C-alpha cells in the first residue's frame, strides 16, 4: 500500500505528478480542499473504492465507489468522512490497477 502526498495547486496552475495505483491499495490525506484525481488509460472500466470507517447508530456507512470509464478520469473529494482513525488517512482500493494513475491535489 502506497502513501500518496498532496500536491498544492497554486493559483498559477500545476502540472501534477501521477503515481501508478498500487495493487494493494493506496492511502491519502483527507481534508476539505483535497481531491483524488484518477486516470484510467485501460480499455476496461475500473472501480475506485474509498473506505468509509464511520457508523450511524449501529449501522456501517457504505464505502464510496466511483466507476472510471475506459480511457476516462474522475475527481473524488477526499473529505474527512474517509479518515481512518488508525492512520488519519483515506484507504483507497481499485478493482484493477492496469494503466491506472492517481494524484492527490490540494485546491487553493
């Protein structure tokens, strides 16, 4: 599992650095201005799952899932809802990692 770092997005713009999605999943910081950008360069769609460790009453909150279409991308907000109490970061997994790259961006 790789730990992703946030890249600050200055007002002048940013050419982000992307990492290959890790087969065992990734961890990322969480916060109001943080987003995960996922790019899928494969011919098949991929599903990104972010664990939601919280509960409401005695019921577990469902994990967040986003389907990334073939040759597509998506931005996923990394809200504090996803903060794992043990690591302080979001736990992210992928249905497959072939041709999937990710970057965590911190908006101004």
